C-alpha cells in the first residue's frame, strides 16, 4: 500500500471518493470492483502517465500472485474449481432448488426437510424458503447435530434432484452466462467440486442449473 500511495499525486482531493490518497491506495489493493485507477483525475493526465502505469503493473502483479496462491481445489476429488459459491447477503447458506422424487410428499414453507441429493452419500437438512411448481428452495441448516434439541421432527424428503444453486461468487472468478463451471458450495460437507451451467448473473450473484457431481 505504501508503494502505491507514494506513486499517487498526494493531493488528497477526495475526487476518487476516498478521504486521502492513502485510503485510495488501500481501496485499490482491496480489490473492490467499484474502485479503479481512473477514479483519480490526476492519473488521467499525461504528466502522471508513468505513475499510472507503475500502479497498474503493481496491481496486476499482485492479482496474478493472489490467483495462483488461492487455487481452489476440492478435498474429496482433488479437482480445481472456478469459484466458491457463498450465500446471498444475510442468508445462512447457498440456495438449493430441490425436485423430490416422491411426488406424494407434501411440504410447506418453514418445514425442515431431511433429504439426500442424487449422487451424494450425505444426508442434508434444509429449511424450505420457497415452493414453486414442485420445486422446493431450501437453505441448508444441518447436519443434524447443528439443529439443537427439542421437538425437532424433520420431514423425510428421500432422494432429491438438486436442480439449481443460487448464491454469490466468493473466492474465484466471476463466470459468464452460458458458461459451464466447476464450483464449490461453501456449505458442502464433503468439499466436493460440483459442475453446472450459469443461467443468470448479476454482479457477483449467480444462478447455476444442470447440476452434476461428476466433473469431466
């Protein structure tokens, strides 16, 4: 940060939105997508072109080093992932859309469902937050020992097809719509790399469908 701050003009004008050039340097290093070198009006001037190039070279080098150091790899399969899928703001886990194979099962909002995703050996516990045309959207609230004591009676959902995941791209790159990706749901107890297709993207929020635990 000190090296970048010394390359900045040092006028502390606040035009970039930060209180000082030092705070601007800190924001650049933090990797906030809203902060870019062009926000400094002086770095756009010809006389500061050398300083701007040096800052961009420093930031690029640091980002390359960070990407190499932060390689994402599944624990069970050892496969690399493009990103970790984190929960939407204020939510306890990524959202999962479930299609229960037992078509006679009846669930309501707020119910806790005990189920096993098709292809996964682990029993999940999910709280239903939305029901739409037979699909139940859940937040993961298990395994069982995390749910506490008391009158707890989860409904048995049996084997379910996981139709989609929804969440925020945490560590890793933000993919494009239509791209087939490898990702690690941050709540996955097996730390198993999943694959799927990006069908919606808004900032760092993504929806992934065609979920598969087999990664080719």
